[in-house]
């Protein structure tokens, strides 16, 4: 049986795209994900040395600086986003990211481990193909100190958070929940 030429071309294109997505995902993870343990380690060290309130600059300043270094070296858009952003100017997700975060939450509720949740695909943005990747960032013990239930945060910490993040929505989490995600957009 002979397949029509358009079907052959479509099948070939889909196969190439699938291979491209796999290669792009592997390269993106290798390049971007090492920033996550750097941030977690810096946060743990800051909490141990300066206390919880003294560690706020790690998330506010040091994490974005580490991400910016990768962004500058690659030319990719890289940021942290959340459905409950601490800093809405930098952390509010776009539609693709909202859908992905919602999907991560559904998958986690169905029993998938949050630390393995990710999504990657080639999409069209402004008429041009781009590669999108997101990796869920689950709440760890160190995160609970500032992102746990609001009633469990002491008054001085709440005041410092309000000073640093006047539009903060990022409390009320429990260990293992998805706090947000690291998101990447790569032009193709």
C-alpha cells in the first residue's frame, strides 16, 4: 500500500520534531537545571547563618541573578513562575505556563511525584517556532519557612516578606506540593 506524499511528509516531520524535542529537552535540562540545587543550597546556608528573614535576599536577589547568568550565556528566556506568585512582576505565568502548572497539580494529585514533573514541546509564538520547557519545583523543608501556612509564620517574618514583596500570594503550601516551576523558552 502506497501512502500519499502529504501523509509521508507529515509523518516524517512529526518524527523529526519528536527527535528534536527529545534532544532539546536533554540539552535544556543539562544547561538550566543545575541552577535549582544552587538556589536550594544557598537558601539552606543563608537560613543557617542569618535566620529565615535574613535569607529572603537569596530568593529575591540571588536566585534571579543565578538564573540571569544562564539566560545571558544562552539567550533563552528563563524564569521561575507560580500560580501564587511572590513577585507578580517576575513570577506570573503566561497561558502556556498556567496550563502546565495546572496539569502538574492534576498529575501530582493523581500520584505522580512532583519532583519528576516536566513538560516540553515545540510551539508557535508570534508565528515562529520556539521550544518550551517547564520543570515543577516542589516545596522542600527549607521552602516552608517562608511559603508554609501564613498562620505559622512569625510576625517579624511576615513584616519582612511584606516589605520585600508587597503583593505576595506565595504562602499556604505544604511539603511536596508544587510551589511553581522553572520555565524556559528557546527560539528555534
